[in-house]
């Protein structure tokens, strides 16, 4: 049976709501995953121009849902949506009318999604408490980034904690809602094969890349002063690292999973100043070309009249100090304006210890297991086999592709999955406050060192794979970044 819920999106006419949440909810509704009796309230300081139906038409023209938008369905969906004019930190009439609308159906789960800057989390939660919208049926979803550093994250967690219990608090990291990420857990903990190989005994190193081809686009105000370390590494990349590296949880419930992830974050080696200088690369995109068209630099995109130290690219080497992972480097990389958009995890195994055939020697490539998170969900295992047609005894690398896509006609995406989990009160794919704080502790150390050094970031041409230093990070360890898409083409 479908859950019927009330969802309030604070920041309902903002970027996240328009680009991700509403398209996801619409596709969920069309796919029969969101009951038509549910209600979606969008709070907006200035209200909307025109009626909801027309506004949604515009929103979906810009950010297309994962299914076609058809008139009759959009009409029904629009009838589920109400716009509430509301100043977030101003108590009074608006809040009273929101409360009245919500109180009339007080048996349903009530999800408050805070799609607003973290600076507004405290006052919004305070008012949710004051107007008693934090009762048992209520949950609050906090969009990342949670704070700006450890101190601000702790303050937010404490403030939110005054209005909502931890089991009502859902800190979202939409990467955890991606289908392939959940598949990673299924794969690791339902196959003995991987568990036996999953350690420094057989694994040489692990690479995790989230590459984006877009620049900072319309998010200039948010991005300047945030940067890739806070925007991507502190959350998405470290969460992926946790899922790859964690020990098998006793049960697949929220507490057990989050306990194991926390142990990984606690085991991350704190980098010294010299290690940061050597093993953490930060850079900002310069002008260049994307798909043959000239594009401007970061400073030009932001129309800055002063130089900026905000990084749009980070590549780093991390170590997990425990028995399983001692000596196995984790290379993390993310950047904007790179040649391609993809996210993938590459598990690279060790070389064979000895080659029994003289002709094979230099030809043997290490096995690689590739978990592609986007644009498509895909698993691939790369292995060496005999080159079938060749006369001489030679080897070639082949790829075993595992199709893990389901038969859903509509790809529902992570936000719908996570909203529905919040409706059901399932926190397994949400981040515990201790995880957020430990991740900040690790990242803060690096950012503080950068601030103290006063050095500007490196630069890289838009449309390239980042600065030379990112390549050097690998080549000096006699390793290389694996661009699976290029290599896959080459291997076919
Ligand atoms: C967001 C970041 O959390 O993730 C953005 O704030 C980034 O800067 C986005 O573009 C990437 O998400 P996805 O799912 O498109 O890879």
C-alpha cells in the first residue's frame, strides 16, 4: 500500500526544489510511487507568479522529470501542491496558517524538507518547534552541506536537536540514494567472493571519482567560499569511501550501517601539513572549451573583480588506519568543467606475483572491478584472457559486464527514494550527526592548512582532467587514473 504523506519543502521555489525535488516527486507520482492523496507544500517568501499548474509547467520545461509530462497527470499533480507564503525566520500569521493546514490531517507522516541554506536551519527548526510541528509524526530532512566546518555543524546539530530527536532527523546525502550505491552494499555483503578479496591482501588501491562537465552555473552565491572540498569531498566522496571500506554490519539497519561508517571516518589518517601539500591537490578552472565551444574561467563565470581561492577541483590520497586497509591508498577526485560527467569507484587489485609465461610478462594488467554510479548503473570486472585469434601466446584484457539495471521504465532517482524513506522513518541511507562531525574534523584540517598557507589553488583549463599535479599524485606512486569510459571503448 502506498504511503500517504504531507511534505513541506522549505525553499519550495528554490534551485533544489525546482531542479531535483519536484521533478522526482512528479516522476514518482506518474510511476505510482506517490499517492495522489499526499500533499506537497512549497514555502516561498514571495509566493509564485501565476497558478501552480503553469508554474510547474515552467519548472518541468527547465528540469525534466524522468518521464514525459502529460496534461492530465500534471493537473492532478498540481492539485496536490500548495504554495505557502512564508518568511522563514518571521513568526506570525503565515506559520499559523501552515500549522492549521497541516494539523487537519494529523495522522499522516509529515516531512519537513529544508532545501534552504544551512544558516537558516536553526531558526526554521526553532519555529517548527514553537508551532508544534515537530510531534511524533514529523521528521526533518536537512540538505547538505551541514554547516561550513566542524563548529558550525555541531551548532546546527545541537539547535536542530532541541526541536527534533535524532530519530526524526534525516541528514541527506543524495549519493546514498543512488541505485548503484545501494547495489554496492548488496554486492559486498551478499557475495562471499568479494568479501574474501576485499582488503589490502589483494587490493592495490581504490579510486573514487565524481567528475562533472558543468561549471558552477547559477550557483555562484553558494559556491564562492564553499568550494569542492566542502561541497563534494566532505559528504559525497567520504560517504562513498565509507561504503567501500566499512566492515560488514551485523544487520542492514540504520544504526548498524551508520556505526560501521563512523568507524571508517574515525580511522581516516589525519594528514600533516607536509602530507597535505604533497597529497592533496586543489585547483580552479580557467577558461577553455567544452564540446567545441569556448567557456569562461571560474572568475569570469562568477563575474568576480578580485581573485578567488575557491577550488573547483580536488584530488587527494587518503589512508584508513585499520587492519583491513593498512597500506591501501584511497584516491579521491572531483571537479567541475571536466571533459565528461561520471561517477565511479575503481577497485584495483594487485599484480599477479609471478608470470609463468615469458611472453606474457609486461602484458598483464591488474584486475579491476569498476562500479559505475552514473550516468548509468553498471558493474564491470576486467580480467586477462588469452588473445584468441593471435597465433602467438599473447594476452588481452576483457571486461565482464554485469547489467544491474532493473526493468523500471522510469528511473526514479535518489531524491524520491530518500523522501520515501524519510516518510517511512527509515534512516539507513541518511547520515548520523557523528558521521557529519567526523567528516568535518578530517576536512577542516586540510582547509585550515590551505588558509594558513595563503597559497592560491592551481588552475586547469576547462575541458581537461584537472591540473598536472592531479596526474602527478598518481604517477609518482606508479599508478594512473582510470578513465573507464575511454578504456572501455578501447577494449571493445
Ligand atoms: C551536489 C553539489 O551535492 O551534488 C553540486 O552541491 C554537484 O555542486 C551535485 O553538482 C552533483 O550531484 P549529481 O547527482 O548530479 O552527481
